[in-house]
């Protein structure tokens, strides 16, 4: 779905991705039904993705109509084996997912995931037939020390060969903005997205100019429009505000060309 032209002044159709994290039971499928109905009634000018906990992927894939894609929140580098509690890219695909998030800061922090491991997970996602959202971002002390670009540049240096605008999306998520209600200034978002764009073009050539770069961290209905107006912002990775269809739909409605 990524790559369709869009009459919004941006080269790529935006992607609005919801990350439910460790939230959601069967009853939460009602939010997907609400999303289905609203998107069927009001066609939108962006792609929509929900990444529920693994326990809900198959059920959500059954309920979601074709306007709502489904993704996992993590995958193991291997396709199968003795790795208790883990899930492979092939299993996510088998359950109905077409996407996977890797390298989320909560995985980096609570599961001490390294950039090398995240690169292996990225390749695993592709092997399993999934499009991969790779998350990067600095912690607050790094930003205050003026090192945000160094940190993000370093994280991006681990991206594997084989990435393309058809199989990879970057999500820039400053860790201090996740779940806090705090967001960087618009010039800071623009500067970081421009920095990431330069790296992608240097590394992958013209196709790097087409890779989506999502912003993530406290995206809400009231700040989404301004963020989506920033050059090189290709959509959003949304945590808390993706749990309720009404909030998520308000963010979707803020994409350029959708009303
Ligand atoms: P938030 O989370 O929207 O709740 O800040 C974003 C994320 O972690 O992807």
C-alpha cells in the first residue's frame, strides 16, 4: 500500500500507525469495528495500520476491513525454534499481519535490545513477508546534551542492506515524548526528519527519498495537523491515542487531503 501517489504536496501517501502496546482484550475489537465503519463512510487520504498485542492479531485481522492493515509489535530474528514466549515474523504473517514494528524504545529499554539485534529483526520481518517499521530516537539526556542527531544517526547506521521504500518505514520517536504529553518543537521535528532523510538518501539513493519517516511521541488529535505539515513527516506512530477509535480517527482526519 505504501507508494501510492497523493495529491497532498507530499510525494508519499501518509501512514497512520497505531501501536496498542500491551493493551487490548477481545472487547477492544469494538474499536476496530468503529474504525471500519468510519473509514467506509469517509474515505481517507492515508494508509491506516493497527499493531495490537499478539493475542489479538488473528481476531483483529478477521474483523478489520481492507482499509485497516494489521501488524505485530516485535518479532524474533529466527523463523521458529526453542524461544519460549517469542513470536516469529512468519507467525505474525500467518496470523494475518502484514507489518511489524521493531526497535521500539520500550523493547530497547525493557528488553535491552541492541541495534544489531534490531537489524536482525528487520531482516526477519522481510524474510517473513512483512513491511517493517524501524523505530529510532534519543532519550532526554541525549537531547539536552545536544547529541540527538548523533544518537539517531548511530541507530540508523545499523539499518541492513535490502531496505526499500516498499519494505521499510522509519519511525522517529524521541523517547522523552512517548506517553508524556510532551512533543518536540515543530522546528526540532523538521530538523530531525531532514537529518534522517539525508541519511536515507545517502545510504539507499533516490529510493531513500521516498521512504516514509513517521513521527511518534504524544501525537494527539490537537497536534497532529501541525506535525503532518512538516516536510519529511510521512505520518505518525501513535500509542495512547490509538486505543480509542474516536481519537485515532481524529488524527487520521488531520492528514493533508483528508477532511
Ligand atoms: P504515545 O506512544 O503516542 O502514547 O506517546 C507512541 C509510541 O510509543 O509509539
